[in-house]
């Protein structure tokens, strides 16, 4: 394998010269580390002046759900699913080394000790930088999640056609 090393300053200068106008991210994962990566990329791109859209679907919807809020779907299966699948940014597990919550607690402590923002802070930064956030309507219905259980600041509830319209004009489209 032949790896090319590019200095960060050089990469940043090249990115500024060829700056894409629009970036879209599909946030499928509900893992803390993956949602953080998506938010760091989104806020970094927005801080550089790019238009950013995040499309939250399936487990990624847990990142934009209010803490300790559950929907009241009519059927028992979705109610049971909602009981098992609690949302909220502070409840997201690590993708690896979760160990029943111990790994996540350790990661949060390391992040706090190093003054690294958590998901709620990154979410606020994204909102401040006008990152557009879309919640997938198909998945909301499938998982029995109601609109009123989502955090404030979600710009739109929409389906895949809306995401594809956004992505069509994007130069960078990521799936996390």
C-alpha cells in the first residue's frame, strides 16, 4: 500500500481553494462516537462557510431525540420498541468498548478532562452555524417516534427524496 502524507496546513489550503459549496451527511448510526464524528465534520464544514445538511435516519434519530421523552404509538409493538430504544444524545452508546455503559462513561470523562465538547454542545454549535437538520419521516413512523419528542431546532421532517435533492447539489456526501 502506498500512502501519501499531506501536511494539515497544505490540506486546509487546498480545501479552501476548492471549497465545496454544499456538504450532506446521512447520520444512520446512533453510536456516540459516530454521531460525534458527523457533528465535527458538519460544524467544521459550516465554519468554513459551506452549506451543510444532516439527514438523521434509523438509529441516528436517537441523537436528535429529547432526553427521557417517549412517544405513545398506538400499537403495542412500537410502544415496546420505544421502551427499549430510549433516545437522547447523552444516552448514546459507544460503537465499541461500550461494556454496559462503562466504556461510554470513561470516554465522556476523558472528553471532559480534555475539554472536548459532547454531542449536546456540538449540536448547539451546529445550530449556531446554521447546519440544516432533517429528520427522516419514514423512520419516524417505522420506529414510532413522534415529532414532539425531537429536540428543538430540527429544520424539517422529510423523506429520502428531500435528502437526495440536497445531496444532488453537494460536492461532499457522507454516510455515517
